[in-house]
């Protein structure tokens, strides 16, 4: 049985719709935008959310086929887990689980997130049961270096995620990583500019989980 949305959330969505009016987005894209605005309280994000043409369709198909969700932070993992349990019971894994200890790397050269992403994706690459229809969704809400690490692997010929949610937050390397994703062949949902974060990336993921359930 589908779990209903909380009445306060539904009232918030009604208010958001009254403010943003007609967006030209399809139903799933609209739901993603609404959850991002709800999570941020920022109506100004409407013009910053970009979708590749088949992003939502690719993600929903993969989720229905049992795709795992990779996150770049434990915070995003925690924010997605309740919705995953209420909907498709999707498996969620954080790339930091395969990252080295901070003291064992040269942080002037790389980051734990970048190494964790590489290790996680190479481990996924070895699974013969994974194909294009159920490749993992990758949710980036913090680390531009994790996003760059993943794009490097894809461009090198490794498997492609079913979707990359590219919403790293900050200033150093953030715009560059998002621009590279926008110019890639990957399916993406990107929040342009310096804004982003675990809560917004998770909000987009939760909207997709709800859509896949429906």
C-alpha cells in the first residue's frame, strides 16, 4: 500500500504551486522542483534545475528494476532512507564506506570522496548482474571531486550510471564539475551554480522514488 504524504508537506506543495505557477515541466520534473524548493525554502532555485531529456524516465526504470542508490555523504543516505523504505525498499550505499582514512591520503592531491567513488564504481563494474536497465543512481550533494572521479571513469569506458544527481555545494571546483556533467552523455539532474547540498540532492531522489512507486 502506498504511504500517503504528510498533510503539512501537501499543504506546502500547494503553496509552492501557487507561487511558481506554470513551469512547463512534466509531472515528475515538477515534483522534483517542488521538493527542492520545499527543502530549501528558496523559490529562486526554479531556474537553476536542469534535466537531461530522459533523466527521469531512465531513473524511474532503473529504480523499478532494483537499482542501488549511491550517495557521496552519509547525510544524503540518511535523508533518502526513509522514503526508500516507504516506497521501493531500494538499497542505498554511501561511497565513503570504500574511502581510505584521512591520514592515509595526500589531501593536496585528492579527496576521500574521489577515492571512495572510484573504488565504489570499480566494484560495481565487476558485477555481471548490473546492466544499463538497473545501473545505480548516483547522488552527489557535497563533493565535486566525487563527481569528477565518476565522470573520469565513465569517459574512460566504464559503465554509465542510470542517473547522476549533480548538486555539490560550494565554490571550489563546483561549477566546473556541474558544467562537465551538463556536457556529458550521462543522464543528469543538475542544480547550476554554487548552491546544492545533501538535503536538496536527497529531495530530488525522494521525488523519483515516489514517482517510481506510482
